């Protein structure tokens, strides 16, 4: 008998709501990149991945065309995943420092990885309707993952999508008081997971130095500390005081 998360994963894989994304995923899977021309691409929506008893949920943007769209697993088979899994491994959340294929033995301990959009979008830019169509999947995952205490939003879009879900649920009154920034902790109300915003480990961010390994490692060291602490005071809605951050623009 499949679990509720397994049933949801099957629904994700079978989803065909967004014609543009379906066509793009299939096209990429047929044309392929030269380096992967011998590979059989997944070419479908990518389900979430990780520990069903996770205390930490990561929300990314969308599968990469030649990463998760090829391997069928979140953040697997591309440079963003290499960057992310090294940090997870060093902080005890992943069993190995790299993930190259769905059957490579990678295990996550206490972490569940999802995304705002489940299909690889052209140019890594999903449109508003495509993001909205994926809302129910993320919302149901959040409902099913009863042990989550910290949500890490990787990038501005993931951050906004998660906050919009909280707004729809009535958990927060407004999104305006939550300002995106790297390694910032946001309290979203009593009984709700803490939210940490982070730059996305995209090649654009990592190759330019906007996001370094040290910066991402600091995020997951903070996460590890937060989930090990016992709350001793009531939480207040809103972000912690702003700290100076490098870079002229948040991503």
C-alpha cells in the first residue's frame, strides 16, 4: 500500500497541466546534450525526494533541463546539485557529497527536497500560471510532512511561493514584512516552521561568487543548530533584523 507521499509523487509524475513545460521537457529529452547523448532522459515532472520524517524541507525553483529532467531526481546530475549536496553532506544531512543519478545510493537524513515547479522550464523561467499550477503539490507535501521545523527557500521565487501558501492558509497576514536575503531567518507564527531564505545554488550565482560554498554551508549549519534547539520563547511573525549582504541584488 503506497504512502500518501508516494501517491502524491505519482500524481506529480503524471501531471500534464502545463503544455509549454511538457513540450520543453520532452524536447530536451529527445535532443539531449552531447555529454549525455547515451543517457535515457527522464523528461517528465520530477517528484520530491528525501526523508518522509524530515525536520527540514528545501524548496528550490525547478528541475534543470539536463539535471533533474535527465535523472528524474531533484538537484541530481548538475552543478547546482553538486554544490547543494556537498553542503548537505558536510552538515550530516546527506549520505554522500555528490549525486549523479537516481540509483547512486544517495540517502537524505532529516531533509526533504521539493521545488516550486516540477518541470524544467525554458530558460529556467516558469511563468505565473505554471507556478500556480504546481502550488497544490507543494502545499500537500507541507501538510504531509508533519515533522518539518525549518523550511529553506532556495532563491527568491521559492521564497515567494512558500509565503504565498502561508498567506492562502491564513498563517501569515501579509507577505510584505518578509524581506528576502541570504541566510536570513523568518518567523512565520507560533507552531509554524521557521523559514530561512538563501540564494539559489545556480551556476549563475556560484560562478560569479554571489553564493560561495562557505555561504551555503553557513545556511545548513544554522539549520542544524535550529532543529537541535528547544524553543524557549514564543515566536513572532516577521523577519529578524536585516544584516548587510554582499551583492547589489538578491536572487
